[in-house]
C-alpha cells in the first residue's frame, strides 16, 4: 500500500500524521467542486516540519490520502467529536469554511463511506495500533503523539486567532497529567502562545488510543500554520498553500523537538 507510510523506530514514541496527504483517487475527484477546495484543509508541510522525529527514534505513521477522501481522525461511526460545534465529517462534504466539496448529488452515500473506511481508515489504524503495541511491549509505556496544523483564523470553527500550540489531552483523560504538563512546559518557555485542552482537545485518534491506565498515553498537537508558513487570513488559489518557510519554522521546530524529547523522557521514566 504505497499510500501508507510507516517508519519504525525504537523509542517509546509514535507520531501519527493523519492529515498531510493530498492524494485523491480519480473516481472521487470527479465528483468534487474544486481540486483546490478539496486540498484546502490539508495539514500543510507537517511531515516536513516533523522530519526530525525519526532521528529521535520515533516511529511515524502517515497516510498520503487526502482527508477529503476520508478523515482518519474522525469517529468511524460518524459521531461528532464536538457536538454542537461546527466540524467536518468522516468523509467531509464541506471545507472548514463551510464551502461545499461535492457537486450536487455527488456526496458519498453510506455504501461509499463504508468502502472508503475499509480501504483507508482500517489499514491506517491497523498500522498505528501495531506500532503502539510493538513499542508498548518493548518499553511497557508508550506515547502516541498526533501531529496536526490548521490555519490561524477560521471564524466558522473558532473566534479570533488560534494560539500557536494547541495541546489536546481529551480534558486530561488520554494521558498522564505529567506528560501534558511536560509538553505544556516546553510550549510555555518557547516564546509562542499555547493552550491546553482549548478548542482542540484531541480527535478520535487521541481519544480512542489514550489509555494511560494501560500504558498508552495519547496527546494531540494542533499547530497554527503561521509558525512555519505564511498564513493569509483569506486564502485563495494564488496564496494557499504558501511554501514551507525554513527560517520561520526554525524556532517552532526547536520547540517541537523539545516536546518530543520530553515525551520520550516521560515514557522512559
């Protein structure tokens, strides 16, 4: 499965990259309103931002399939992660800004959603679960770090400007508080803004795998894109995505390196 990329490391840390993919099969893309809209909400360049992770011994699991085809960080039952708040579905039909992704009548029906779940969702989580169990068996304790990014301003989803670092631990239930505090301390001393369990408390991956009582500690990091790329308030095909900016990214990469090191140190303690 060339769409599924797994790199195995020996440290007690798994980094999940669920939203960096841009591949959309032709049969799905034929029903979409716009190839640009279909990729607008990609977690742009996150795999580049975290390319240091394997050097720390982390395992990484990444799908090249776009979240528009299927979002592997949503509840496979279709239940909302944030009841009463705007969000997108397992197979999204709108962008974060509410723009329709499909031409009228082309939205995926139940059978098509089930096919996409079997084709991409289940193998992705099969690989993720296998890495978690492998490393838990080796170390007794493992951290699952779910890596994300999002535009800094999306009025439909949240008010104002998002903090640079948005740490999610499912309101304190998906990991030991010591892990959340260690990551938060890195963010607090980085010079960037941060919040713990704010608008983004962790997606399905964090909530599903986080079982601190069993030695699996899951935490999500949602980054505001402005930390490593130009982040226009009203993106257009001419301005979005902007290129990865190594100079802008350097301070954020340094903080993220310390955050992953803190996660490994916690798991080894």
